[in-house]
C-alpha cells in the first residue's frame, strides 16, 4: 500500500512534499522549473503585510516585488546577494532580525510629513550554535530600497564576494554605501 502524499510548510515559506515516488518528484520538479526561484534573493521571504495583516504597517510583499523588479530591470548579477526577509511591521513574521538582510516596516517623519520606511537589519544568522540578531542600521524610505539593493548588488558583483563575507571584510565601506539612504 502506497503512503499518502502530504505537504508541510516551513518557517521560511518553503514547502515539503512527502511520500512522492521518484517519478512523481521528477514530474513536479519539471512543472515547477519555470517558477522556482533558485537564487538566494529569489528565495526571499515576506510576511503578508498590509492589507491582509491587521497590525501591519506597510506592504511588505510590494517591497519585495519592487526589489526583484529593479534587479531584473538593471540586469543585475544577484549571485552574491542573500535572501532578504521583509516584515511589514516590527513583529518578526519574516524573522527580519535574524536575517543577513532584513527590513521591518515603519512610519517616519520627514519634513513634518509621515513617510513609509523600513528599518534595515544586517548580519543576523540562525545557525547551530551561532544564532544572533543583526544590527539595525536605521531606516530607509520605502521608495529608495530597490535602488539601494541594486547598488549593493553591483558592489558585491564587482568584488566577487558574497554579502556576509563583504560585510565582515568591508564593514566601513558598507556603512558608507548605506549612509546616503538612511533617514534616521
């Protein structure tokens, strides 16, 4: 008697399909090939955010789409970018605090007017015996984040370095890259 297939969801929005035969697994992979995101940035995570979440502040899924659109429009090599985690508020639905790059939605006052922004968290990790929170660098205006990610990707591509290696070796350079985008 064959085991019944079932689907399990993970904390990183992945999906595990259990009890498939090899043939069934290969068929599923072939169907998913066009939509499957195989780069780290393509496997980024976003909470549901506004308008679905009643406590959300901003549209986290929209930001993720805008980041991906900007990277595609500029034909950017994204091999060196990590997965990004985006929460629409300070709750940790996407686990932005423990991500290599994480964003948390907030409102900031710029020139006496409220503005949509996301706090930038960098350097977090969830690893066996090495789990730690990232550093909050400050907030970036929502509309500036796609350009920030394009610039960061270009720097990483030029150096041929993965983000975390770059962050460890060029901390000051990363801070200088980030500074013009910060609003607080």
